[in-house]
DNA sequence: CTGCTTTTGATTATCATTTTCAATTTATCG
DNA sequence: CGATAAATTGAAAATGATAATCAAAAGCAG
C-alpha cells in the first residue's frame, strides 16, 4: 500500500514533468510512515532526522504537491497550524477534536453528508468541499 | 434590541470591573450597526470614521470582549481573516461559503445537530462547540 | 559531458494578530 | 474637588506561520 502511493506520486510527477529528487523521496517516505494529522513542523523535524540538509521551504512545497497528487489532504483545526492527513480514494471523514489533549477522533456519517447535499440543493449551491469539526473533551479528558 | 445588547455588554462590563470608555462605546455601536461576518479590518475602518484616533489593537481587544460577553461569535473561514458575527441567544447556525463571490449563506439543521450529539455520545465525547462549513459555488456564481 | 530547466535552501518578506509599555483616562476615596 | 491607584489606550515592535526571492546546486535530454 505504501508502494502504491509512491507509484501514484511518481506517476503524478511524471505527468507534470517533475524531476525526481532525494528530498522529495525522503519527505514522501516520512509522510507515508507518519500517523494522521501531522503538522508541517513535525514533519520537518522528522525529515531532518534522515536528510539533515532539507529546508522547511521544501517541506512546505512538497506537501502541496502531495495534495495536488491526491495523496494528502490539508486539515486546518484551530491551533493556527496546517496539518496534513493521508487520503484514501473515495473516502471522507470528519473530526472530533479534543481541546484537552489535542486528540483527534475521526468519524464518518453518511446521513450528515446527505443532509448537506439537501441543504445545498435547496440554496442552488454547488458543493466543492466541506468541513465538520466538533470541539470538546474526549472521554479521557472528561474525568 | 440594539439597546438590549448595549445593556447586556454594560452588565458584563460592570461584573468584570471594566471601565467605560469612549472607544468601547464606539466600537460597540459600529459592531451593532454592522451586517454579519465583519472582518476586524472592516470594522476598524468604520470605527475610524467616527472616532479617528482609535487604534486597531483596541478593536482587536474589544471584539474579544464582545465574544466573552456573549454578543459576538468568531467565524474563521479560509481567507486568513477572523470575522465576527452577532449572536442571538439560543440560536446557532452554520455556513455555506461561496468561493466565487465570498457570499455566506446561513442555515440551521436540527437533524445534523442531533446526529452530531449521537456521534459524540458514541465516543464518550463532550461537545463544547462545532463548526460546519460547506464550500462551493452559490447559485449566482454557477452560471 | 553540455546546456537548459527545475529544484533547493537560506534568507527575506507577508500579513494577521499579539505584546509591550509609556502616556492617558477612569473610578474611587479622602 | 484633588490625589491616587488601576485600567485603558495606541504606536510601535514582536510573533509566528507561511510565501516569495534568488543564486547555487542538481537532474535530464541530447
Ligand atoms: Mn482525519
Ligand atoms: Mn453566520
Ligand atoms: Zn482529550
Ligand atoms: Zn457566489
């Protein structure tokens, strides 16, 4: 599955005439080996651990490429930092965000998605994307 | 109704030992006379029109007070600017955001809210707040 | 290899928001 | 009414995340 994503990115890169570089390989490896919802800073530190010379600018640039290639999705919660998560084809989910421990719980709800479609239709609105974030305290932080 | 909000703020201010100032009066007046979803910059310009000496720092500070007092709510869409909207007691709504013309359409959906409660309960999660934003093109921008 | 183009990374710039801090203003009390 | 202590203000500087610059380095087709 990791190899699939690497292939997907290589294909995307080939199609765009992008060159293959040590930096991008490293950032892709680190991203693919990473858990959900990484901040750019977190990723940058991990990348430096294996390729010390890589600059943050390159990490920022490369993450945007991953989004373009369909490997990653931007997640903007309310801590002022852009995070990136893995995208698997045809899947969508939303987030419960714990303000106590910063944990993120993912959920899917088909009914909510359908209701959104109805609302949009009622207003003649064409949906491109949406975000639903529920903030509060997770089970652990409630005690 | 405008007077109600002024009274509400004065009550809040009294309870917190805040002093009454020309600046805050002016900012409150301007905010109350303003349409939904104003950015700080927009508000700042309007404030300067009637009280030329007021600084932005004061506008930023005062808006946070309004939120604390329950008069206003922060709305963070994805244009990098914090906006503020009026809050009326016991009311909640979410947003359709047009990426073409920046129009914002408000909607309420009790079913979605209930489904959110169910999801939270299922995860032992205690909801404090949530945001649902649907991005896309409004009827006008689709043509 | 050569020459051309992309990529990189250090540095600088942006831009919204926050902090600082000295000067001003407000509320309180004698 | 002053005097005093505390809160408020506004100009300017600081912050912090991200974007833009640009000269040097690297990748690639011929
Ligand atoms: Mn997620
Ligand atoms: Mn609104
Ligand atoms: Zn938690
Ligand atoms: Zn529109």
